[in-house]
């Protein structure tokens, strides 16, 4: 089945470049230049994924992301961000973006990220050995795909949910960045070490006072502790 990608991009040159490549890759491609057009297109055409430039000229791209997540919470989103705008990337992930690509980028990288996110959304969920994982104040309900901290639900992106599950399931063992990405995506990832750091920064911020449960082991990776 042909997948439909919505591009929210104001620069015609970049939009045409992405459109041409995605069509060659077998995707159906839609385009929107602003927030209203994007939301209407999502409502009418129900794309399989949105590629969103967060540096739109007349509107904050992060506001567009907020609107997409509010009105269409299950649509996967990849954000495009200028190099050096790490704070915007972190905010974008916190708002629910599934992945990001930094400008300037190679088209092969963008295509690979799109295909990886689509695979994660479309793969058949595996039946976990344990329906509910409980470690310290954290409870992960696999049946409902929900996470609770001290009984309070927190909203995580799919990547954050999988990363937290991998860390908790490791029972205190240190996982390298490569191991974390492999467990979160189920495949060899093209993402850099910096990608996993950004996702975990976003995850930690959502954990508030419990952010220190995810410990950085310098030069090795990360591990989960039961107590702060």
C-alpha cells in the first residue's frame, strides 16, 4: 500500500527537492505552506506521516506541531530544524515529534528516517513477557501503552516509551547508545549518538523530579536506577 507523506515547508526549492525524491521512493506526497493548510490536509487526506519544518517564516513551526498533536495525536511527525537550534529540537520532541533531521541534510538520511518511523508505527506489536513493568516509582503498562510515575500518567512519544521500557527491562545494567537504539527501533539504526541523547533529554524532562532515575554512565551509555 502506498504511504502518503505531508510536507509542511515554505521554501519551494527544498519542498520540490524532497517531493521529487519521495515520489521516486514510491510515496504519495502532499504539501502545505502553513498551519491551517496542514491541519485541513491532515483531516481530509489522513497522511501516514508529516515532515514539518519548524522554521516557517510566518508562524512558529512548534505551534504547528502543537496543533497537530492536539488535533491528530496519532499521526507521526518528523521535524526539520536548522543546525545549531538544539533547544527547538528538544522542545519539538517534548511536544511529541517522533524524530528530527537537521538542515542541511542528505536526502538519503531523510528517506531513511521516514521509513524507520513508518516501520515503527506499522509493525505488529510484540507481546511482552510481562504485561506490566514496575520499578521504583515507575509503572509501564504494556497492555495500555501507558507510563505512570507515582501513579500519575505521563505522556511520552513512541520512541521515549520504548527507550524507557528498554532501560527498565535491563534491571540496572548499563546499555550503550547503540543497544538502546536497537532495542527501541528493532533494527540497526542510522541515528547518531547525539540523537539518543536528545531523546533521553526529552524523556528526562517529562519525568520531572524523577529525572535522575536515568543515569548517564560517562563514556558507556545509560542505566535506570530504582531510586533517585
